[in-house]
């Protein structure tokens, strides 16, 4: 049996960033992951909007400086359109912040985090490996791997995604509600400069977002009912480009597809307790939200940052797997996770309703918010992690 202070199952963005954030700690860490991340050929269709607070987190753990700036786009403004003329605009300048976030590829972040992990003196990688059995004892967690190796540690962290093996093996309850929708993602070149503006439309057929990429490129996420998502993915490149351009009012001129469309099912997932004795969940293993806010990875990074800070502050004689310690982490994360889930789910439900009387009211709400600078500034600052 191999003994560690911390076992992390899952080397995606949340799990890897937690491990890297603990690089200078006294903790002996094991990280279990099924596969090494690989850089995409061309542009990665899976991109993320990373908030300034999490850019700072990645900078502090030594990752940001190694990312290629030519593959990162800044968001200077965001324009949101309702389904009956309502509009809401956020501006970094008006909110007195440098930017609203940065857009970058998932594979770029994953590969850079992995390079840090490979150099980390207090970490042992178990990759490619799969967890096979989990046992909780009074003083430790025992994890058996697929090849028969046995690991033990006072704390195990599940960072293995929405379909978390750790969560299920640990008996942690998750409440899922499927939206009957998929998120369609693809990248395009555009004829007109996007000027670092992100666009979002609430439409009868879902929520469409255009996010700026470096150069005259954008990445889209179209959250739409399953049948429409499948139809979009079945279109020819030219037909898809025309359809996406028309759905966005052709605001950036003619589009040309540069990465094939892909789709992933959407669901809301609530996990009432993200900790139990000797177990903590981070990232998508502990929560799932609708992608209309672009906050999924930001919640995961903030989970990792919060747990890392608490582990770094532990005294040598304190037990990292004690329920009392882990409940402090849970309390610190509960409010933001619940707020983002309620907000994204509420907006999705509001604009999914087809009641004729509700349409003008919800669009009037966008217009009213747009005329209240202080309210907009507060919303922006909360989203950025500034308050």
C-alpha cells in the first residue's frame, strides 16, 4: 500500500489546478487520471470564458505565464438580446475594470497544467489509471486502482466530472434534471472584426452565444432542444455557417466554419453535500449549471482555489479529512454555487416560457437593468469575482 496525504481522482482543469496550487506544500499528493491531455490540431472547439479572478488564480500558481497569448482573446464588452427587442450591455470600461474575462481553449489550459504536474516534486502521477474500489476507514481513505495498486490518504478529492465515479462510490447524492437540450459548439471565422465583444441571444430555439477568439474568429455555444441540436450538427459546413450567422442577425458578416460542430447534453445537477468524512468534491463532480453564463469552469477553479487555500493553512497536526475541516470548505462554496445555479436555471426557464404576456415583461426587465448603471456594475463585479 502506498501512503499519501491527499489523493485527487481526476486530472481535468479543476483537479489539476488544485494539485498545482499545492505544489509548495508539505503534502504528498497522488493524482489519478485516465489519460494525458492533448493539444487540439487547429482550434479547440471546447473553449472557456475565464473570469479575471481565475486568471489571477492561474497566474499565482504559475500557469498563466506559459500560455500562448496569441491563443487568448479578451472580452471588453457583452451584448445580450431578449426575444422581443430587450437589450442589456456590459462594458469593462463602464464598470471600471480592465476586462470582463478571457477566452481560451480548454486543451491549452489542460496541457499547461499537466506540464506543471509532471515537474511537481510532491506529486506522483498515476496515469493512465482508473479507480476500481473505494473504502473509507476511520483514519484514511483506501483507493484500489484498476491494476491492483492500493493508495491511502486521510483525504480523497473527487474531480472526475459530472458522471463522477468518486461521488457514486462515496455514496454522495446528486439530483439531476435533464433539460432536453444540447449545447452545440463550433468555431468560425467572421468577415467583420468582433472588437472583443461577446454576444448572446435568447431565442425561441434556445440561447445562442458568440465568444471572441483571437483574430477574426469566434466560438459559439448554442443551447437548444435535442432535435434542433442534432439537426444543426447534421448540416453541411456552409449551411451551418449560414444558419448561425442568420441567428445572430449577421452582425459580424459572413461566417466560415473552421472546426466541426459537436454537441453535449445539458442538465442541472445539484449535490446537497459536496463533502463527507475524508471526501470532498470539486468542479463538475460537485455541481452542474446551464452554460448560458459561461461560469462552469470558473466555479471549478474557485472550488480548487478555496480548498487549496484551506489545505495550505492547515497545521501539521490537523487532519485534512476531518468532517469539521471539510464543512468549512463546503460553507465557503455553497452560496456562490447555489446562486449561479438558481440564476442560470431561472433565466433559462424564464425565456423558455412561451406565454404571450411574459415575453414583453422579461424583455422590459433587460431594458430596465440596462438603464441602471450601478446595478450593471454590481452584476459585472460579482461575475468577475471582485466582490
